[in-house]
C-alpha cells in the first residue's frame, strides 16, 4: 500500500523494500565510518575515505536527494581525497628532503 500523496509510476518501489534498502545502506555507512576511523595508515585511510564518500552518495540517492548526491560525489569521493593525497605527498617529500 502506497503512502498518501505518493507519486506512483511503473518504476515505483514498494515502501517496505525502500526501507530495507535505506537501513542496509545506513549499516554500510556506519561500518565504513568505523573502518576509516580505525585505519592507521594515512594513504589507506584516504582510500577508505573516498569509498565512504561513495557510500554516503548512495545513501543520499536512496533518500531521494539527487542534488546532495552530486555534491557528495564531487566533494567527498573525489576532491577531498585528492587534496589529502596531495598533502600527504608534500609532507613525505619535505620529510624525505630533510633526512638526506
């Protein structure tokens, strides 16, 4: 049974199935955040952070927020990890330059 005022199209998904999907994605997001926080190697942490950004984008898509999804894809899955990797490379370059 569809909620009152819900738009029904041939592509509509039942609310119960959508609830299961959203809860599943929420659990994956929680697991992803935990994995990022528990990872100690900086480069691995950045890679996991990028994957976490992708999970968040999928979550926002499941909650039917396409504008937030696109923003999260650009910022959380691409721009932030790229900036962090560049910063790590610069720090390592300076550290290696001083050791020589």
